[in-house]
C-alpha cells in the first residue's frame, strides 16, 4: 500500500499503517522506497568536454595519468583500464572544485595533439 499523504511528495513510499493528521501530514513513519536524490540528479543539466590524457608507464608497473588542460590533475592506475577510470574521477573532482569556486572549466575541445621524434646529442661523460 502506498502512502498518499503530503509528506510523500512524488517519491514512492511504503505505508507502515500510520494515521494521517487533519493537515494531511503523517507522523513521519513513512519509509522511502527510492531515494529522492534520483530525481534531482536526473534533472541536473549536463555539460560535456573533451580532455586529452597522457598515460605514462611506470617502471614499477601501472600508469601515471596527466591531464594537460587541468594543471596539477595527475592520477595513477595499475592497468590501462583502471588508469582511465581514475582519470575520469580526477577530472570530475577537478571540475567540481572549479565550479565551486566559480572558475571557468578549460577543455581540450580545440586542442591539436601531435608527437615528435627528435634526435639530440647525448651528454659527454667525463
């Protein structure tokens, strides 16, 4: 049986056999079946950005991940898959911090990525 009192709002509630007061509210003995934050999260506006990452293999194993568009955004993962997941988490946290401080969110949307092979002289040993 679902509770239809005013405290239920739009979230489905489980009626525990309580009495409703004249003002339409119950004595808060309803149990929420699904979290109300689900509606809030689904209504939030989403933004999308492109972020280049650099995955650098480490001698002891795993990969360090650098995010060039976000200075200081560095993370690590034991595998490529874990490193990419950690990068997503790090980027999300970085963006949350920027938004909290009302700062713009830089992205790599217009960046070009290239690699260079370069010959250089080795230092002489003395």
